[in-house]
C-alpha cells in the first residue's frame, strides 16, 4: 500500500516533465526504482481481497507505460472500491490537467473524496485546491461531488470493499485458524516454484499479512470531511480561512 501511495504523490511532479498531453510520462531521477516496481505484474490474487489495491496497481502500470486512458479507467475502478490513493490521483490529474482534460471543479470533487478520512497525505491538497477555485467552480464542484459520492464516497464504497474482503477472507479462515497452507496467485509462492521445495505460505502468516493490509487500506474510515448533504466543506473550516486570505 505504501508503495502505491508513493506513486500517487509523485504523479504531478512526473507528468510536469511531459511537454505535450500525448507524451509518455518520464520519472524523475529519484522515482526510477519506484516506477520499476509499479511496472511489475500486479498480483492477480489480490483482486479477491482488496480490488482497490489491485486496480490501482494496474493503473500505475498503464500510466507509466503511456496508456493514459486505461490508467484513468483503472483509477476509477479502484476508486469504486474506496481507494483513496486512486481518488487523489484522479483529483490531481483533473485539477491540474495532468494527462487528463483539465477540469478544476471535477478535480476538486475527487480531491474532496480522497480527503474524506483526513489523511495528511491528501487533505492539504484538497484544502489548497479549495482555496483556489472561483465561486462558480465551487458550485460546479459541489454538483460533481453529489454525483460522485453516490458511487465513490466511503458511505457507499467502503462497505462494498469491506464486504468483499470479509467474504474472501472467510474462505481461507480455516487455514488461518488451524494452521493450513495456502496458495494465492501472485501473493504466495506455489510449491516447487523455481525448482525448490519451498512450502506454501502458512494460513496463519498470510492471514496476518492480509489483515494488516486491510487495516492500512481502511485507516481513518470513520472520519468524514463533509458536513450535511448540501455542500462540500472541510470540517476544520481551514479551506474557508484560506479563501479569505
């Protein structure tokens, strides 16, 4: 999860190196190893448990491969599974016009969704963007937000993602509780891989890994950035203060 977040936070800086919208993005010198990891195959088995992570990984691969349309579609699918990194990436892309048609209200709406849990990696960007838009853009952002939240807000997307994880995890619960071994495509190493006698990963250790990933994925889920149903407003009112400066 952390490596995915690092990719998202680097998107805006990396895309600034491309002079034209159709040009393949190039990593900054200190991002090359990060990009190399992003281009590795995404673990197919992860889709069973945390689809948001899986589709975000797929979007990262497409982005750095120059397939911008596929990358945006992957980010939207990840966002549908309550992926805050994906929602943040979409916000940055649309607000700045980075490898997407510039649409500041739409970008602000995505950034608001990304900041829903008050994650310090995302909320400052939302507050900054909120302070830059015009009243007309803010009104349009509210309209976008009301539409997007029906599918992507935590109230809808997070329970969907949590149910998916819990359902799939239940299928391996016997191994996590009674010491069995498990193979999950791309997540564990199959018996005999590479000509070795490496055993399957124990259910207990895999269960701990998956539960840790779940905790990271849903961290801050109980927080909300919105007040009421009408307007997109940070609870702290920091954005309002920023607009008045």
